[in-house]
């Protein structure tokens, strides 16, 4: 489900229904130069390509030269992320020592959009 130009109450209500039923949810909007985007993918599994580190021989011979010329191998790694619902994302407590680090990483635009 993708939402734009919706009220906060509508986004929260629809996201709650989607999250409860395992439906992917995206919302966003733009206000001039400022905008936001939120994604709730629930329990999201995906595969990521990781380059396999090739062992290069210490000596300089035909084996070492061939290893340098061959394309690097990749392995597929399965990963899983747990996304939070919109209500939880908006309920962040911005006071206290734990929030200080997050506050430094958060753009001031976030608070303008709130």
C-alpha cells in the first residue's frame, strides 16, 4: 500500500491494518523543498550479494597472476529485517542521554515536518 497526501490519522490507521496483516506499507509527501518517506515492510527477508575475498598467493607465479585476472566471486547471503509500525516510529522519546546520539543524526527538517 502506498499513501501520499494523507492525514496523520489516516496513515496511522492504514499502517496499523497493513502491519497486522503482513502487507507492505509506504507513505510520503513533499512540501516544497522538504519531504518525508516512511516504509513498514514488516518482517522483510532479502538476499544480499557479498564479494568473496580471493586468497592471493604470496609468490609471483602463473597461479597468482591468474587469480588477479579472474573476476571476483560473490556469495549470496540471506538477511532479515524487522520494520516497526508508523506509530512506534513517531513515538520516539527525544529527551535523555540515549536520544542525544539519535538527535545529532536527525536532520532539523524532521522536526519541521512534525
